[in-house]
C-alpha cells in the first residue's frame, strides 16, 4: 500500500482556464498602468524645498550648506530667516562638548551609557552591544569638527591649524566611540561653556560669528572655521567622500546633520515626521510605504508614543502582531474563525452556492 | 491501475516510495518534486468553477506587478546607482519602478484579505498561507531598502528615523540603514533574491494544493489515489 498521495483533486464542476494567458494579460495591464502613472504623476523627488525654506533642486540631499542657509521656525511657527547659521553653530558646540544627540546616543555609536531603550531590564541594544560591540563608532568632536578642519582648513590656514592643535592638546579623547563625558577635558568644557554664554549675547550673521571678548581658548576660531567650510560646501564633500576609498557609507553626515534643528524642521514642513504619520508618508501627496501602517499605528498610542522606549515597544509589537500572529493565523482559535462570524465568503461564492448547493 | 503499478514511472524514473539517502539524495528529491508538482497542476487547463470572481485575479496581478518591478529594477540597475537623479530616462524608470511597487502592495493587500475571508488555509493549505505572509514581510523589507537607497533627502530622513527602531531591536548593529552602500547590496541582491525565492515557493504551494474549495464543499476534494483506483486520473471533467 502506498502512502497517501500529497495531491488532492477537485471533483466538482470545472471551468476552462489558462494560467499563462491570464498571467501575460496581467503583466501587460500592470505595465500599462505603471507607465501611465509615471507619465501622469512621475514620482516624488522633491528635494528639500519646504514652506518658508529656501528652494532646492529636485532630488537634493540634505547638506550642511543648505542647513546654514536655511531659516529656523520655532514652536509657535515664528520664522527666523537667518536662523540656520546660529543653529549650525550651536550644534557644532554641542558636538564638541558632548551634549549633541549623537554624542549621547550610546551603542552602536559610542559608549555613552543609560541612553539605550529598554523594557524593564531587557535591552536588546545592550544584548547586541555585548555580542558585537560598537559597530559604528563615532567621536562627535573629532569626526564632525576637528578632523574635517585638520584636513580641509589647517593646511592652508596656520591660525586654524594652531587652534585645532591647541584644542586637541587640551585633553578630551579623540578615540572613536568614547562616551560623551570623555569628549571634553575640564579646560575644554570651560572654554565651550564661556563660548556658549557669549553666543547668546553675540550674533551669527552672513557667515560671521561675533562674540564679546572672553576666555574661549581656540573655540571661537574652530567654530568660525567650521561654519566657513559648511557655507562653502567643503564640509559636505568631506562627509560624502572617504580618505581611502570612494565612500558609500555617509552615515556620519546623517548623524551630524540630524543633530541640528533644521533637519527635523524640513521633515515637518514636508509632512514626514512621526506624528504626521511620516512612517508611511511620501513627500507631498505621493503614496508612500502605506504597507507600514501596522508599524505606524503603535506610535500613535499615547502610552507608547511618549515612552522613552517607544521604538522598542513598537518593534516588539510589530514582531508579535505584524509577524507571528499573521504567520500563525490559521492555527489561532478565535482569529481564524472571524471569517465564519463575518461570512463574506457567502457573497464571494454566492453564484456557486446557488448553482450547486440547493440545500443552502 | 493499482498504486503498485505507479511505483516506477518509466519517464521520470520515480515511484511512490523512494527512501532518502545521504549519498544518493537525487531519487528522493526527484520523486518529491514529481509527486508534489505535476505539470498538469503547474500549468492547468481547468480550474474549479467557483474560481470566477475578480478577487481571484489579485494574486496574478500581484505577481504581474512583481514582474514589472523586477524588469524596471533590472533597467535601473543597468543605469547605475544615481541614474534616476541624473537623467530623465532614469527618472522615468524610477517612476515605473515606484508605481509598480505601489500596485504590487495594493493587489497583495486585497489578495491577503480575500484569502483570509475565504479561509484559504483549509485542506492542508496552512504552509501556503505562511509562505504568503513571509513574502509580504520580505516585500516590506525589500521596499524599505529601496526607499533607503534613493540618495536624496527623503532616503536620508527615512534612514535617520529608522535607525532608532533598528538599534532598539538590536538589528541596527549589523544593518546600518544610513549606510547607503549596504542598502544597495541588500536591495538588489539579498532581499530581492530571498523574496523571489519565497514567491516561487508560494506559487508552487498554490499550484500543488489547488484553489481552496468554498466552505462546506471540502468533501469534493478527493485524494488523488482514490481517483486513480477508480480509473479516473486526476483533473478529469466533472
């Protein structure tokens, strides 16, 4: 006796059907729709242009140059047309003194502790960190400010070369991935604090930072030089090229740019932020990744959205609901019975039932 | 015709009971393929009469959209990694690729809902459902890497936002969504490749098991051996 055969046959009524014919027609139909939509609507490639922002070419990426030339918009919607440069300068100081988002991120970028998301005592970031270590080490002071100045400006500007040298020899680790509190020595912290206070009384306009005299050490020279290379575009070129190879990994640029406030302001202006359902939005009115709706919804549940571990909560929910429940649905009592409670299939098969099942 | 007579097929050189062997696995694999995926099932002439709703076309339309996406993707790959930013032809192919993906997910969503409401997992079709969901999840990952490699502001912002989710789940230590080069290689080789494989397995399962009968009509699906023994080789007219 042979084993039960894996193939089962339908013995009820049949109809003519050809898969290859249907498939070919389907491909033609889809190709026609996709080409027609492309001719009529194109696709989103809006660049950075946003309400109140300076225009940018289609397909542009965010750059320090755009940042420094952008206005800023405060919480009340008030526009400061020259806000970009002060925002850039404040961010540069934050990268140096370790108070920026990047410096405080923790693994996999640096050893800053206490920043990783956890539910109770469970931190997947912590577990991954103990296995892999810092896989993308960043030293915000060196990678974003000191190293670019050393490479781009110092060879041609002895004053900046001396300033960088003086800053580096005042302590503060240049090692990749050190914790935020290792980035500055006491001396550097004092200079940066004095400089930050002075910025509040001074001005940043047309590429020139003006502050009252004070004890800033080399900081004023360094920050001014960084603003200069941002405005010239040299800083962006530094980030998008590599010292040894062609660079296809511009993640440090992304980290630096996003530490400023113009970054999220552009996103908000284009409707891309999380509270604007940006997870599934595309620029303007284009459909985006609408299939991420399951992933977007949990962020809008107040208890989750406002949690410090929001991403971890959402990720966990998505794994459970979006993956496991979906995969195992045929074996989950209750869920698998929904179609019997809402018998939509009776509508779908009404013709078949009417013709073949006189009893129903 | 008895089942014993089918134990050796002179054309395929396979039969019912081929034992697995580590040193000679080919006969076992061959017999599994021939038993599970007969050509008359892969390319049928007929389908059950209830397969007559437009909703049954959603799966084929999803597949058709995938084919359009792959073809436009191949053209984009030939153009290079910034072609769509530097030429109008590249931009147009980018649009075709984009709209193909939108159609793909749209039809897939309807296809999934339809199969949920007809409980398409009945009659031993659970694995078909599982491979379908896997294809959906992999399609999400593939589309995601596509959005991350556009080399414009949009992809920069998506990457910067998504990194938090990836890192919070521990995945971000290996998969750095801000690394554009990694997204290129993942998108065109790894995720697309695995997706293609899963879709093939899904299609194979759909053809092998056949279209699920309407609820209440399950008894009309019969073990093929029974048909053989009754002299009715499978796939005959009702």
